[in-house]
């Protein structure tokens, strides 16, 4: 990382910087996936050719190539080719074994060979990015990128290559050649990178110890205390693991001048499942909304059709997460809940006290993570039985043997980090520094689900009302940076002293 940035800022112009970023990203990917680098290069070149071809076909249309103009037959054919190519790539490498296993199980004989292909790292993310680029060219929302190196830089960009966020080309189209690196952006990005690193190695990895310990023992052994303790630990683990990665990716991009959108927006404070999915993995939710749900007709259709559309989106979302029945079950679970919220109890839910709404939402997403935590479907029922106390409070273990009680300080820290305490304090402090009324935190702050920008996450920027308040702003900024340095050293020490612990979303 230091070598990359030194050479990046020594590059004399934007084109050289982009080329260096592409080469470094390919080396980064090949370091962990030497064979499948060829697959990525094929994906880049193929989607580049298809994007240019779609753009030329639109230009040849006698009815014009503007947004809203009818598409001709050649455009539609090329779009179909792009969809088939990208879906076949991800389908073959990610789902061949799953399909073969289930067909063979159904017919009772080894009819389809299981090739046992290793899953290419990041294929679920970079394939969706490439496909969204071609679709946006088809929709005439972006111009086709003529330089294959620049398109390759967008698809293979190492900060978000492995586990997102899914960056739409239209988000960074102007930034490919027009971005400007500044010291302020570099510092802001570095701060966010440290926050993400701390989430991963100090919180997620610590919670993983308890989650893995409880999962390995089985429901009958750990009882209700162990089952709930392990699942709560996993609930925090997956959030801080994945949001930590996203923060690191967004921060690295910021250091290079890219302004990626936020991928997580305090999802655990949600009051409904609909709100939860506006806050969790925002880039994936918006991708499926814009490229599957809306093309199917969205919500401006009949009730029966809307239920069908939601079901398709969530079956696809579950399958996207992994080639296993537990992920499909997870997608069906959330699809059914979203349909029920929309047509059955959503209006009644809004009339309940806010605390009750929060408890409702927390219970649903904590239980939902059991589909991810327990990857063996045959073990789901025993764990659910343990959760409702069928094996007693502690199963065949004693309360002290389980060790759940040791993690309560970690849970307290995780709860505080899961709610917008820091943004709220910063919001009030900056209002005081500027001598103004703070306003409505929910409407103006970054925790508003409509606010996806990441520029102000880790910076104290204000126009002080008085010299005394200017000094207070400096003190607060310095204190914050000292805290971040402490977190950085603690995170580095944890990485050096600990065992290898990859990000959870690598497996998806």
C-alpha cells in the first residue's frame, strides 16, 4: 500500500495514474488468484467491446441516441449478449457444483460431473459492475469508455474489487479523468480506512471467536444461552466485518480522489425491514432495484405482479450470496417479510411505539443471520430448538464453560458502535462551533437513508464563530486523529499477532 501510493502520486498525469492503478490492481488480484486473472481480463475486454458496440448501434439508430429514444434491434441483441455472457461467467464458476449436486441427487446417479471449481475471488462483485456498465450504456445514461485500460481500471480497481461496494460506472464516469487528489481528501480517506480496519480486526474478529466457538459445538451442547450468544456475536461480526471492508475500500478510493457512495448507514437502528434494506449493503440493494425490480415493473403494478417482482428479486439476492440452500432460504425469508410488511402489518407497525418497532426489526435480522451463521441446513433446526430453550439454558455445558459472559464488554462496545453516537456528537459540536441551531439530526445527518455521500464521515470541517471556538475545533480534530492513531496501532498489533482471518464476504 505505501509503495503503491508513492508511485501513484509520482505519476505525472491522470492517464498514467489510471494505468498504474490498473496494473497494481491486476497484481493485487493475481497475488491471491493467479489463474483467474485471465478470467478477469477476458471479462474486461469482452464488456469493453460490448459497451462500444452498444454505443455505436445507438448512434446508428435513425430515431436518435438520446435518453428515452427507442432502442433498435442491434442494441437489444448486444444487450442480450452482454447479459448472457456475464451471467454464464458467474453461473459457471459459482454455481456449477451446486447445480450438479442437486441434479445428481434428484436423479439418483452422477449424471452431471461436479468440476469442483474454486470460486474466483470477487467474481460476484466485479461481474455485476461490468454488467451494470453495459446496461447503463444501453440506457444511454453513460458514454461508452473508449480506452480499454480505463474501463479495466474501473472494473479491477483494487479497493472495492474483492467485496464491494458495487460501484456503478455512472458514479465515477467523470472521475476517471476529472478527479482531483487533495491533501484533505487523502486525510479523510485515511481516517475512514483506519475506522474500517478497526471495525474488522478489533470488533469483528473478537466477536468471531465466540460465534465460531458456539457454532462448532452444536445446539444440544450450548443450549439457549450459547445459541443466542453465538448468534448475537455473529450479528455484530458480519456487520463490522463487511462494513469495515466497505469503509476501507471507500477510504482508499478517497485517497485517490474517487468519491464512492456509502455502503452501510447504521442498519441496526432500523425500525422496519424495508428501512433495514435501505441501510444495509446499499450498493447491492440499489443494484437489484435498478436492474431487476424496476425492469420487472417495480411497485407500480398490480398486487399479484408486485409480489412476484419482490419474490424474484429476493430469490436472486439469496442465490447471489452463495450456491447453497441456506442462502436461498435466507432470500425467501426476507422476501416474504417484505411482502408481509407491505400488504399485511406495515401500517400497523408504524403506529406502534418506536421502541417496539426497533425490537421487532432487531428480532427479525438477528434471527435472519442464522441462515448465514449455520451453513449446514441439517443443523438449522437443532440450533433453532436451542434458541427456544428445548435443550435448556446451557445444554450439556455449564454457564462458565460456555464463556458467553466474558464477551459482554465487547457487546457493549459493539452496540455503541452500531448506533450513530459519534455522528450525533459531531453534529451537535459543529453546530456549536458555528454558532447556529443544530437542526434536525435525522433529516440533516448522514444517518438519513437518502444521504449516501461519504465525504464528511471522518472530517471536522466548519467555520468557527469565534477564535475560542476555532481553537476548540482544532483540539477536537487533533484529539480525533490521536484516537485514530491509537486504533491504527492496536489494529496493526492485532493483525501481526493473530492468525489469518479473511473477510466474511470473500465466501459470497
